[in-house]
């Protein structure tokens, strides 16, 4: 097993610790959970960088990396729902989108198609990471001047918007790649 794959496994290994520290710590600003989350996010950045620079991109790594990412975000969001820092519908939209896209990519792969991560999907991940960190460190009391949202709430809003938009983009690209376009005036009803 190479270093990038090991780092993906470390990220998966950190998930239960994140959940325990996030739920068990009643403090408004949860520094231990944020530190674990940030460490896990750094392993994501590092494993990709190492895999590309050393030519160590493997099939196992291509499977492990997105699973570790989705597990980390899902666990963080569900835990934040549990401690009432984010509404359940937010976690449902983001986690549901991630599951749908994972399924879509699996279907595409079975047809010999690869649906690469889009720039929107990458922005979505960055927005999710920022939102989770802010929600761990900002209990919602610090507000932006003139806005009713906290910084964490604003970041969550951006993450939800990007989640929906990037999800639509993935489905549209999948549809185009499989040739499911609708032809106007084709004579079919």
C-alpha cells in the first residue's frame, strides 16, 4: 500500500474520533473536533498531491479517496445536526447529493464512462469544509454586520447552493455522455 492510500485510510480512521469529539464536547467552540477535521482535510489534500507528483494514482486510491471524503463530510454534518448547529434538511441535501453522484458515477463506470470531478464539485467541497469548520468554532453568536446569518450559516448556504448546482451539472453531463438528449420534432411521443 502506498502513502496516498494510507493517508486516505487515516482519514477514514479519524471519522469516529471526529464524531465522538464533536458530540461529546458541549463547548460552544469545539477546538478538538475542529483540529481532527482539519487534520483529516489536510490528509485529503496531501494524498492527492503525493499521488499525482509521484505517479502513485491507483485504482484503490481512486476508490478510497472519494469514500473517505464523503464519509468525513457526512459524519461531520450529521454530528452537527445532532448538536443542533445545522438543520437536518441541510445535511440531507448535501449527503443525499453525494450519495446520488456516487451512484451516478458507478452507473457511468459500468457503461465505460468516467465522469470526472467538476470545478463546481471542487468548490462545493471547499465550501463544505469551510462551513463545517466555522460551525464547529462558531456557535452562531457572531454575526456579520447587517446580515442575520453567522459566518457558519452563510458558508452552509453557499455549500448547499453549490451542492445542488453541481449535482444538476453531474446529471446533465451524465445524460449527455450517454446520449439521452431529447430531439425536438423526432416524431416520437
